[in-house]
C-alpha cells in the first residue's frame, strides 16, 4: 500500500475522523445490542432457545475469521475501497437482518454482517494514525475511543429501548443512518491510496486460521450447552481448532509470504501487548455480561433499568480516556496503566462481596470506577503496543490485536458462563445438604411459616432461596477469577519498554475497543 500523505496536509481531516468513529461505533453496537432482543427474535423467527443462539454465533465467527486478512485486503485493493465496501456491506446486511423472515435467513445475513464489519475497527485505527501528526494522535484518538467504547457498553441499553418501544427488528434498522453517514463521508472526503495490484493472497494460511478460529468459536459458544468435553461435538471442534491453529502457526513461521507478517512479533512491546489485549477483552466483556445478568436475575431489576444502571460505566471510560491520554504523553505510560490495572482489580475484588441488596449508590460508584480503570488501561496500552511498530505493519497489527481481543472476549464469556453454571449447581448441592428436618433452624416458628418442609409450597420456596444463595456465591467466584486475570496483567506489564517521547503520540492512536 502506498504511503499515506503527510498528516499535516490531509484535507477534511475532521470529517474523516467523524466518519471513522461512526463506522466503528456502528460495528461496536452490534456486538451487544442484539443480546437483549434474543427472546423476542426467538418468537418472531419460530426458533428454539438453542437455535436462536446461532444469531450471535454466526456473527462472532464471521467477524473473527475476516479480521485477520484486513491488512492484505487494504494493501491489495486500497484502504479506501475496502473501507467503503465494509461500511456499505455492513449497512445492507443490517437491513437484511431486520427484514429476515426465518432463522435460516437471519443466520446467513448475520454471517454477512460479521464478515463486512470485521474490517471497520482495524481500518479506522490505521486511517486515524495516518491522518494525524504524532503530537495530535493521542487526544484525537482518545476522543474517537470515547465514542467507540460507548458501543459495547450502551448496546444493551439501546437494544432494550428499541425492543420495548418498537420492535426487535429496529436493533438492526438503527444502523441505516449511521451507515449512510459514514459511507457518504468516506466516499467524499477520504483520500485514496495506491494499491499493490500484484500482491498474492496466502490462501493456505487464511484457510488454516479460519478453520482454527471458527472451530474454537463454535466450541466456546456451544460448550456449556453440550456439556463441554462430555460431548463428541465439542471434542471434534477442539481437535479441529487445535489442528487449524497449529498448521497456521507453522505455516506463518515457514512460508515465504504469509498474510500475517512474522516480523510483527519481533516488536517486544507489540507482542506483550497482544497478551494484555487478550486479557482486556476477556475482562471487559465478561464483566459486562455478568453485571447485566446479576442485576436482572438476582437484583430483580427490569431489563431497561439494568441497562441504565450499567450506562455510567461508559461515561467513566470517556472521562478517563481524555485524562489518560494527557498523562500518558507526559509521564511513563506504564505507570498510568499500572494505576488502571490496580483500580480495575479493586473494583473486581469489591464486587466479590456484593449481595443483591447492594445499595444503588455504591453499585454506581464501583461500576463508574471500573469504567475509569478501563480507560486508564486502554490509552497507555495503545501507546505501548504500537509506538515502536513499523509503520508498514500498522494495519496488520491492528487487525491482529482486534482478533486477539475478540478471542479473549469469547473465551472470557464462555469461562464465566461455565463457572457460573457449574458453581451454582455445586453450591446448590452443598447448601441443600443442610436443608433437612434435622437442622434446628427449621424448628423456629418464623422460619416454618415460610419454609415448611412438609408442604410442596414450602419446599419450592426453600429451593428458590437455596438457588439464589448458590448463585450469589457463584457470581462472587466468577469475579474472583476475573480478579486473577487482572492481576495477571501485572506480570506482562514489565515486559513492555517505555517508548521514545516522540513516539507517544503515534502509539496513543490505536484504541482497539470495538
């Protein structure tokens, strides 16, 4: 791909920034906005509870597979052409999803939506880096990152409003104005670049990675439903995933021109950053999923109220990204990120002691602090990961980071779901063992009025309370596991070197938060 124009001479830079931000926000919203509409979609498409999960699975798999070749496609056809095709295809696929009349149609359209949307974040990142000079990239991308972060955090809230006020189809139709704005703006104001017409695609490497990632995503999505490795399907998917990823790794190390350049991994900061982005992806999406279900199932909040209670976390991220952008450009960004990791660890530790009666004010305080912590991790991590990477590798690097973060989120969500389910069952069995007539607590008159072991109603109420208490413990264990991941980030942080001061602006420009 031809070299970008000097950042100081790029015309319509502000308009291109808005369009890139809108395109990424649109894609980021779709990662979570459809979740709350799933029960309504299940009825509208005449699908079973297991079948409707393919609406999410198909999107995730397609996006994961198509993220890796973004760098090649941008070099082969030009970044502007690929960007326009991605925005246009994503918008059209969204309209088709909203108009789907059967589960089969919905799955096909979601596959298309995920495939077209995969390139939006990496292309936005590399575009922003090229159009801003180093001294302006930190703040420009902090502003861009604020909008992007609102996507996965506010997605459930917006999805709940659209579904309750109108119809589940509007969670897809809402993309139309965003898509049109981004497409027209990029078409009119983004400068084209020279494409490398003679560049050949590494089909074997792409096929191996696609099979490996696709099988891994299926394993993670269906593992809990299929009883994990007690199922032949899951065992087959695990073998296929391991074989595909192994062949890809060997091919990348030995092929003459693999589509992911191996010299990416020669950059120490970038390689350590991949591990950190994997952990960030796991923590970000797992905490959002856990808190949403905690508020609804244990806190008994309505869907919309639960979404509104989680929304302030996004505003905490917004404020923190501006502050962190300034601090990371003036001081050692590793210290800024250290503060974010420690604050994140504190919020996770505090949540392990929550009960459904946690005061709303304290709940909001902790979730906002968690948003602030994530903001203080994102910006310095961007700076450190990309500051010393070769400019020619930027698009490949952003695509690879996006892939690792997506895999982290998939594995994180699957892990917390498994721990929650198994933990609830195990704790229920342990607590139920004490719920016998021999337990003297049931001799108390105040207890017998509610949990009379001689009546079916009393037993049902007792079982409901035991299940509730078991779930509280299981949620606490989930957050202890995430706390361990957050502390694990501290082990990778010393591997990163402080970048030269002149590189600070460059590195801060990579907010990978779709």
